[in-house]
């Protein structure tokens, strides 16, 4: 292979040099950066690099890697094996059952994708970007670095001036938090101030404030020591919680508000709540991965929700979903939200299961292995007929971050109950008379199900180590994922997380 490595083909930022092929490495240098194996680099076009970095956000739309680590490990999703379908050598089942190890392919895949994107942001910053390009690159670096910190608890970091023969230094959670916060604070000075839009594909002040709110809401987790039972001892600092309130209030001041019709958030005409969407990728995997073959020719008949999670919903809550009017629409009979019971075609006739030739009826019960094709309640937020761009940050989520921060001691002119009931009123749910920790966790489930943050919520509310469905493992160390064995082998500065 050529002594120069085309950086945008690297597997990861850790200097892993393995390639599937050594052919077709000629690229236009204005679109790439040439990295010498012995150190040094040739600056690229920051505008082209930044555009590529935004397209790289498409990795978050996949059903594997980052999404799988954050959602398959939670109590809101189950990946049943149906005959030979979705067996995949147990890659999904081990996430649900909390039996993954350092060789799990998605633990490695997420690590490589995230660290590669951090390094690409470093390349932009070293290529003489304009002030706004610098701010956006710092936001993207912070976004990816935060995911590494949250999932793995330590962050490798390489300067672009360092060759692949230099072992990246490793930031602790405390060091990474400070680094990310500094990037976001630096970015805020130059980022654009925009209101909500279905086309918010670039970093804005609202997006930076959203990420800061997310970080500070989870700061007790990142700062936690382990108690005598091996569980994180969480201490939510009131000053940190007040910062969450302030960050969310800044988003509100930019013109964001709750959407009057919940599922409009996930359509092409979304308006009020959309803070940041993925430029790369689409939302199609979110319906491919759950719909039955007989509902959509491209569907995979895969993931479902759990009965216990579904049963927490109030029947009057609009977020539980609805079926379209079967006359005069193009919804193909597919409902929105949770699909349960008999399914229908667009003309109102029953959908027939093409495998069994029986009416297609989704059931609450679903086993992790050996599931029949119709078992399990399906989940549709992005409808095939109306889906908009894939949302990475949404105002409804921010509102509940504020409510939780107030509940945990943050200062605000509103009470947590007032904030939650204000959101519930818009969503068509009855007002709560009081607000417990369990109520708050449930409310986050009602509002943000299958949006990729349930693992974080459960860790923060100390339920991630509970049992559910066919998950009996309660290992406290699984609040962090292992450092992939490949990474350990290639960088002696990394140490394996406890328990692995």
C-alpha cells in the first residue's frame, strides 16, 4: 500500500491500517487530507471537509452501532429472532440480554465510527476554516466525543500533526467533559441563531445548547463513584441542574415550541421542534427495522417494543399512536406510533400475513428467540408515506430535560410538575397530580421512545441494572461498554473498563 494513507478511508483514528483493498485510492485532494504515516498532514478544503462531516452523521440513522448500543440495551426495544431471521450470531440478543463483551461487533463498530469522526473534525480545524466553519467543526467534534465519553467512559485523542505511529492519548471522563464543554462554549460565539426547521442540517446555537443541557443532565453519571454494590453513586448537583434549565431556556428563546400534533415532528412538514437533523442517511431504517414484510416490500420484520413498556402508556395520550383514515390517503394502511392488533390495508381490508396467509395481528407477547412472524408490537414514528429527515435533537426532549433538572434541584420560575403537565396537555394526556422519579422516567419514555436515548435515561434513574423481558443480568459495570479488544491491542494508553 502507498506510504500515504487517505484519511477518509481509515477504519478509525487509532491508526488501524487494515484495509479491505489497496486499490482505487486516488481522490481529489480538495476533498481529502493526506496523512503521513510518520506525522504531518496536508490541509484540505475546510468547506468540502465540513460538508463530508455533516454527511457522516448518517451513521446515527443506522439500526446498528450507536443506535443499537443506546436502544437495544434498554427496556423499550426487543430484537426477536424469527426462525433464522435476525439470528446474526446473537449480535442483537446479547445486547438485549446484557451479555456483550469486548469482541461485540457493534461495540467495535460504534467505537470506530465515532473516533473516526472526531479525527475528521480535527482535520477541518487544522485546515484554516472560517470562523463559522471552525465553530461548526467544534460542535461536531463535541457531539461525537460526547458519545464516546458516554458509551465508553474514556476518549482517545490524536492531533492531526501526529502520525499513525503515535499512540493517541486518552482522556478520562472528567477531562473529556471539560474538553467537550470548551468546544461548545467556543462554538456558541460564532454559531448561527436559527429557529425550528425541518431542514436544520447544520450546527446552531440551539443545537449547542441542547448538547450542553444533555451533558449537564448526565454529569452526575460521569462524575459518579461506585458504591459498595458496584453501582454508580449519583449526586445531582443543583448548580449543574440550574445550568440545564438555562440551556433549555436559551433554546426556547430561539423560537422553539411544542408541536401541536406529535407525529408531525417526524414528517416532512415538521416545524416547531426540530433543532438538528442528519444531513446524511434517511429515516427509512426506522420503519424497515420494525414493519412486517406484508406491510412494506422493503420491510425487515424485526424489532418490537416490550409489553411492559407499552403498558405504561395512557390510552388518551396521543403519543401512543393512531391509525390513518383508510379512505383517500396514501398511508398504505400503516398506523403511527405503536402498531398492535389487526393491521389493515389502505382500503380498510385486513392485511394478510404473506407467510401464514392469516390476518396479520401484532401481539403484546414476544419472545427473544423463536418468535412467530406477527409477534410483538411494532413502532412507527417515521412513517413511510410522510417521513422527514432523521432527527438528532428535538425540543420535546429538551423540555423534559428541563423538567427533570428542576425536579433534581435546578432553579426555575416553573415547577417540574408544571413543565411536565404543560407538555402532557399538548400531547392530549391527563395532568399528573404529583411527579415521582418513576413518573419522570415514564414521561421520557412516552415522549422520546425509540429516539436513541433510553439507555442514558435508565442509567440516570438507576433502572438500567433491573431485569425485564428475558434480561436477567444485573451487572452494574454494564453502564459502560467495554473498550473493543482491537483498540486495546493497538493503543497501550487504553485500559479496559472494569468488569470486562
